[in-house]
C-alpha cells in the first residue's frame, strides 16, 4: 500500500508544471487579462482596450472567480523553420477553456475546447493536465486569446510552453509509473486470490 502511494505521488511530482521549466526559446509575451460578466466572441474581445497587463510571469492568480476571463498573449518563433510546441495548463478546476490563434489575415482559429466539464477522451493528450498543441510558422510572432470559465472557484494556474521532446518524456515517466502501480495491484490480487483458494 505504501509503495503504491509512493508511486502515485512520484507520478504527480513528475508532472508538476513548476518542475518542467526548461531553457526554451519560446515564452509567453505581453500577457494581459480581461474579466467579462457575459460570454463574448473572440472578435469582440480582441477589439477591447481595457485589458490588464500581467507582470510577465507564467503563473496567474486571479482569486475567486465570479466572471469569465480572457487572456491575451503572444508567442514568437525566432527560428527559420516552423515549430510545434505545447502549452500546458495546470488547473483541474477550470470548467471550460478555449484557445484561439490569430492568423496572418487577422481571422481567429480555435485550437480546441477543454475543461473539467468535458471527458478526458476528448483531449488531444490524455494527461492530468490540459495540453494544447501549437504550430508556429517560421519567423513569426503570433497572438493568442484564451477563454476561461472558472466561475465559482479560485483561479490559480500555470501556463507553460514545452517542446515535443519534453512532453513525450513526461508522458513516458507518467505511463511507466502507473504501469508499475497497476502491476503491483494485479500481483496483489493474484496473491490474495491464491490465499483464498488455498485456505478454503
């Protein structure tokens, strides 16, 4: 029992976003946030000029939420080649979230809807965090809008950008740990079944 608990805690530690900060050339820039009483379209939100500028840190703490929240930020790809990166959100309490990317022609494209109100099977990556894959064209500075519905809970979370190698490494650690955990449970079940049959 203690070994199983230790494995579970180890797996959670490996997926702790605070421990996944890497020396990456990609980072969130010009972070700003806006609270709204009602649901608005991304087009109308992008025209608002009353965003609050964030201090630039990846962590965001807005306290107990009674409104909807929009985040605005930019991600720059300084490479001469297009890149695929991943944005991880570490908050299990967000009911609904949707990430929008502004294309070069000014239109917005949704990168997916996730949240605790949606089944895990609908996620692109079946992890204990919400992960958005982001495609960055070569030598571009892209703008993003992030819709969050966390009304009724305290909103404190991390936004972290990671490379594909880092994501797969963390997934492998998590899957391996839970595989060992399930193996121990299976061996324990077989052992106790043997004792039950032997002592009948």
